[in-house]
């Protein structure tokens, strides 16, 4: 017997705007800093801004939204959002995350 199909939940997913890019947290470096591999092909040392420090808890392999700095934007940036597993699936389905197959934990 098949389960009745539930209607798909509608939710808003924060997509990159302007200079923002999606990245995967590779390594925690301590003192709210981390190494993030971004989808634009660059690896940045990112930090969590003070307004988000107590609200944003990150682990390795989390998918995050990175805002590069104005000065030194190729090497540094701020983590401004963490995607949940269902949001990561939506991003994959819509084509925002391409070429990353090593996110299989979700």
C-alpha cells in the first residue's frame, strides 16, 4: 500500500545577491574564522560577523552564503547565512550548486 503523497512544502531559500557566493566550510580555524571553498573557484578565510556570532553555529561541510570583503575580496569574506539540508537539496535541484558532488552527507 502506497503512502498518500503529501503536498510539497513551500519555503523561501536565501539565494546569492550581488557579490555573494555559495561555499562549503572546509576547516574551522578558531576565533570565529574558517576556510571556505566558494563556488567561484576561490578559497577564502571567512569570519562570522559580530551580529551573528551567537546565532550561527557551523561545522565542517556546511553549505554557507559568503559575502566577499570590498578590500581583499579574493582572500577574505563574511559568512552571512547557513543553509539547512532541505535548502541544500532545493539549491541543487534549481541549479545554484553545480559541480560539487562531495556534499553527500545531506
